[in-house]
């Protein structure tokens, strides 16, 4: 797992909105599905026309920041 870093303003802004709309189980599912594969790319981001992003992907970072904002216990 990559070292913890400060979220960008964009990640934080999106996470603040999702903190009121996503349930803890929604966030948990995102964090479980968006993990690193053996090459260091995101398993959850599968695109037919381009390579998956390097993990952690933006969706994982948003879900993780949403958990932090909501004060949920750490997962994934």
C-alpha cells in the first residue's frame, strides 16, 4: 500500500458531497474492489480502450477520504 498522503482539494470536495450520499457499505465495496493488482494498477478500474490507472486510483482515494470525513473505522 502506498504511503498516506494529503488528499487534493478536488478529492476532498467530492468526498464531502459523497459523505452525505454513500452508505458505509457502498464505501467498503469501492475500497474492496479498487485494490492494486500484481502490476500496481487498479483492479476495479477496467477500461476497454486504455490501461487501468496506477493504484490508488482516484475513486479509491475519494472513498477513503469520504470514510475519514464520516469518521468511519479504517477499512481496506
